């Protein structure tokens, strides 16, 4: 589990990254899993951990909603 990873977009559980050896080579590929065993979310076959994290954390709609909520909360604090 990495603190750099956002929570699962489907169920909110933590995510983890596992490395897999590619048969017959010294290469690893990296797969991201949701740690909730009942959740089907998985992103696979990344060439590096950094690439996997970047893809997992790329959520422009979620980020925009969080920013709108942050602004809304600040406005509510000003009004009340
Ligand atoms: Zn999940």
C-alpha cells in the first residue's frame, strides 16, 4: 500500500501495487489492485511503479468535484 495512491474510485478502499516478472526476462510489470477483495478494480501491465501511480491517480472529474466542494465549504464558512 502506498500513501501516494488515491483510494479506490469504486469502493473507497486502499490500493496496492504488485510487481510481476515477465516470463523469460528480467523485466517486471506492475499491477494496481484495490485491496477490497470484492472489488473488481485492477489496472495492469505498467512498465514502472511511477507510471502505474500516475494512471491510478489521474482523476480529473474527481479532482474538479473536490475543488468545487472546497470552494463551497469556504463560502459556507463566510456566510455563517
Ligand atoms: Zn475498490
